[in-house]
């Protein structure tokens, strides 16, 4: 990978290019950046997306006042690789963080010395790429991590401050102390903002609360709003968790307003992956949501808010979370690594012009990683959306229990999203020429060495 850590190189190019090619909107004081990342949240479960029950007044206002892409996507529908993409701007297969943990049946029992060695090997992959806070540091940014974070401590991710101890600390996993944020108040984040404002430093906040993620145990005052509805208990509690999450965003955004910095703050909202509650079991999800390449797994609204610069817009351009890092770098005048696959959308958003993109791509891997040195070992899916068409291909990589339970996800699938956004009709036999064309694009994007398509 071309972007191996080199703070000196980043500093040199930042200083040089700031005088040569920095965009006009980056000439003023650098904007603050706040990333709001919800966890296990279906793309349609928002007021602004038309849901008849779920209440999300804070995100509704952010979507109304910001630039909202209703057809946003994440490349991978699993939290750790999805968050790794958002933090780095690279696909999971590129950086090697494709699943949540090394497979126990391959790399030793849980808690064993062998498995812990492999956990460290997986975490160490984050050392091979510059994260967003590291890329912003030469520009004078200070950064704070809260909520979900898998790659060791916050320091290992390049954050100046944070909440997560991380492996190998006792109990260090996927956020540990950071998972208190939102559920137990917002003080760590608001205090960091106070310090940054006092010191007159541009700041980056990573707000990735464990919400609406299970356990779905919403506070009673919110749950009471949904309790009487004629819905399964699991669904009512999930909906209440979403409203609770939305309430925490109100605290965060109101604090930015109170400190007088909201107008010059870029706020980005995205979910790490989708979710459909199992009506028969609390804290459990159905097929074709989390961990799947279906729309309910990979689609998410993506919101950009920058009151000083961006006009409110509602758009349906195809965008991906792979675009977030290059867009933010472009906005603040930091050089974008040449091998970064996403697009800098800022110029298109400022000029209100269409995004020049033919297709977006994604990939799916098993929750447990079969081979830390070969992403194909756990490859389950690759997919593409090109115009109105979406093709999902399945592969014979070693998988965990998920696909064994959900065999409906194993055959090639072709959907016409404009007329079937919930993917009810597989058109693979009716339009073989479309499938062949899209399969070729997938192969050009991500050539495989050995895996075979499941027919």
C-alpha cells in the first residue's frame, strides 16, 4: 500500500499544497469535523426516510438543513470492517480488516495465547495505513474517539484523546469503556469540544455510540412511547433505542451551537450497517440485514452538514462511505492519497452538480476471519450497483454460522432497485446479459485469485 505511515511526508505535502491547490473553501480557518456513526440501524428507520413510527427529530433536522444522500452505502455490512473503511478511506480487503475476530476453529480457543497473538496481528493492520486523525494532524487538528473502536486503544488509531483502552488491556474489545458514550451521557465528548474551542484548535470527534445496537434496553421514558403499539417486543425496543440514540445527537449538536462552532463544523452522519429485528427474539436480527449485501445490510442515508458552506439538498446520487475520508480531506485542504479509491465529493456538493460515477462496489466476509493473510479465505460476497441494477455474487470462502443459517443468500442475485428497492424479485434468469456485464465490472474492480462463484 502506497500510504504507509510517513508523518514527515504528509506534513511536507500539506504545507506545499496548501499554497498551490487548496480549494477556496479551505482558505479560511479549518472547519471542525464531527462523525456521527450509528450502529446496526436500517436505512429506512428514520423520520426523514419516511418511517411511520420511529421518531428521529434531531437527525430529521440535520437531514433537512444539510446535504442528504438517500442512496448512500457502506461497502461491508459488518461493524469492524465498516468502521475501518470509515476511519481510513480504504476497502476492508485492502487493509485486511475483513471480520470481527480471527476464527476460533483456526486460530485457537477464545482467550488462548494463540488466539490473542492473532488478535494482535489483526489489530496491527491499522498500523499500515494513515487514519483520518493522523492525516488531519499536520493541519493542526486535535481528535477524540468515543464509542465503537476495534483497533486497539484510541492512541493506536491516531486519536489524541479517547475512551477506548483496547486489546491487550483487560476487557479491551470493540470499544470497551468507549461504549458508555451516549448510553451514560455525553460529557467526555462535550468536555473535549470545550478544551479544543478554548485552545482555538480545529477538532475531529469520532462519535460511534453502541446505539441502537443490542442490548436493546432503552430508558423507560422513551420505551413508554412505543410500549402500547401492536408490534413485537423486540421491534418496539429497537425503535425506542433509535429514538434514544437520536436524543444523544441533540445533546452533541446543541453543544456545538452553544460553543458557537456549529456553522464551521462539518457533521457527517452514516450507519455502519443495517438491521432488521427478529420479531420472535429480542436482540436478534433477520437474514438480509446485518452481515448481508442486501439493501437492509449495506444501504444507509449519508448526511453532510456544513452550515457555512453547504446548501440544504436532498439527493439520490450513488455514494459510499468509502468517499467520506477523501471528501473531508478535500474540504480542509489536505492532500488525498493517490491510491485512495473513494471520491472527493465536496466540489460537487458545493456546486450542486451531479457526481460523475458509474457504479459503486462492496464486499462481504465472514464474521470470523479464516485467514488473516488472505481476505479471500472468508469471502462471502461481492456486489455492484450500476444505475438501477444491483448484482450480488456469492463465493465459496470459509464462512461462519451466518450463511449456514441463511442459505437464501448463496445464489447469484440481480435486482432492479428503481422498481424493487426491498429486493423481492431476483431477475438473474430474466436478464443474464445484464448480470454478465455487471459481473465483469466486479472482476475489474476486485480481481480474485482463486475463489469460485456459487452457482
